[in-house]
């Protein structure tokens, strides 16, 4: 995939154009940057995208997405009160981030904030992370999804975790693409879904 004109790879790193400057998007801190460096082929994010982001933490990746989806919005969910403090501070600086303190097991709790997202992005290290993703995708029916799987959070051998994950995703979605991002995020795979 040709990168959009606001992204470039430079010396094994990814950079995002912000105004006239290029800023580093560190793949060791953001699995979405790792997805692109790992040659992820699908990039549905546009200026207007509405992204439902599950597992926002302090907002590192959310911040980059807010620069990309500049006319859209990022609904950023996290269960941690401590992470939420930094996320709320970030949201005060930006006009397109909606932070929400909540549990991704319960999509009905944030449906009023989420509206109709175009893209579901999930990065939650929980034993039932695949089920959380499927539940949210079925509930909100976005066009595209990104699921970052941490194999160590699920019991079983890594290869078995990945094959079981692929099986469940194939049962539920038409398009499932797997990108190995373990070079940047140990024990992780990225999944692109339609
Ligand atoms: C690996 S961190 C996310 C990092 C972030 N995506 C980034 O790129 O900057 C995982 C996050 O998932 C959150 N989390 C765990 N279980 C959750 C749940 N049930 N609902 C919502 N968030 C959850 C944790 O609080 C943590 O902040």
C-alpha cells in the first residue's frame, strides 16, 4: 500500500506530518504505527472518520488518530481512572476526542457517545479480548475494524491463541487480515477486519 501523503517511513520509523513538521510515530509505543511498518495494507482512516477506540489508555495512539481524523472524532474508552486523567487532559487540548471512563464489555453504556462509528479499534489485553471485539463490532456495525491481540493475555500456546483468534474472526467477518507486529510489540498480532 502507498502511504497517504501525511505519513512516511524514514530509517525504519514512521513519521506523521503535523502542520509543516514531521513527527515520529513510535511503533514501540503504538501498535497502529507497528501495523503500518509491518506492511498493513488497509488504511480506512480519513479526515472525517469516526473511530470508536477501546483501550485508549493515556491516549498515545488516540492523539495520532486525532491528527489524522481531524474533521471526525475519536471516542476513547478506557476502564482505568488513572489513564483517564491524562486522556481528559489530552481531550481538552483537542476538539475531536471524546473520553469515556467505562468497561468495553458493555457497549450499551457508551452508545450515546459512540453514535455510528466508521471504524472500531481495539487494544485491550484481556483474556476475552476477541469476544469483546466481536460484541462491539456487532453492536455498532462499523465498516472497518482493527484488533490488536496480546497473545500472552490468553491462556494457551501463542500459535494456538492466534489460530483460535483467526477462527473466531473468520466465523464472524468477511475479511480478516493478519499482520505480525511482534517485532515492535512482543507477542502481538494486528487484525484488520471488514
Ligand atoms: C495496552 S493498553 C492500550 C494502549 C493504547 N491503545 C495506546 O496505543 O496508546 C490497554 C488498555 O486497555 C484498558 N482496558 C483493559 N480492560 C478494559 C476494559 N474491559 N474496558 C476498557 N478498557 C480496558 C487498560 O486500562 C489499558 O489502558
